[in-house]
C-alpha cells in the first residue's frame, strides 16, 4: 500500500498508480499522489524539498 507523503492519501491499487510521482529528498524516497503532484509541479521541477511547498 502506498501513501502520499504530503497529504496522506492512500493509493487504491498496488502497485501505485502511474499518475503518482516519486522523489528523493535528503536520501529518503518520497511519494506524492496525482493531486499533490499537479498542485506542486513547479516546485518539484525546481528540485525544491517538499518542506518549501
């Protein structure tokens, strides 16, 4: 089961949906749902840690 590290949403399928994204921040893998990914796309592309969103 996959959970969004930003909002806490749980993926309904396993493996996680293709619309979800992953990132590595400070050596830790983070997973974000499609809603959070769309909302924070520019910050993600700028490689900002999720703390700054």
